[in-house]
C-alpha cells in the first residue's frame, strides 16, 4: 500500500451545489466535499468508482467557490485512509476516514 498521498482539489466556482448554499455567501456542502475526496482518492489509486466508502467526517471551516485544497491521505485502520483537507493558508478545513467497501 502507498505510504501517503498528497493531492490538490480545485473546487469549481460553478459547482452545482453553490447556488442553493447560500445565495449571500456560497459554501460547499460537506457531503459534496466528501464526495470530491472519495472520487479523488479512487482516481489517484486507480480504483473502480464505489470502491471506497466514507467512515467518518468532520468539518472545521467553510469551503467557498474557487477554493484550492490540499488533500493529505495516510493509511488508516483496516486498510482505509485517514484524510485531512487544508486550505491555501494551511488551515485544516475537514478531516475524514474512508475504507474499502463493497459496491451495492
């Protein structure tokens, strides 16, 4: 297994979740952010879509349109991955853990 991964996640300014969350100050919903994390990891690890499933997530700061995040992933429990997302200033915006699962 890979020791660790560092990836860049670019949050599109036109992501479809922004118009409804919230008009005065758009933020990316946590579920959408975690979906981007899982997709990025599956792509980086050349896994089939749906190979990873979320175990836990914690949100520490809002993510807005056009943000660039650093995703640091290290091996976690049971062959999964512990992930930390940081903004351009290096502040942690979210943490999560994913594991290998079975496709429904």
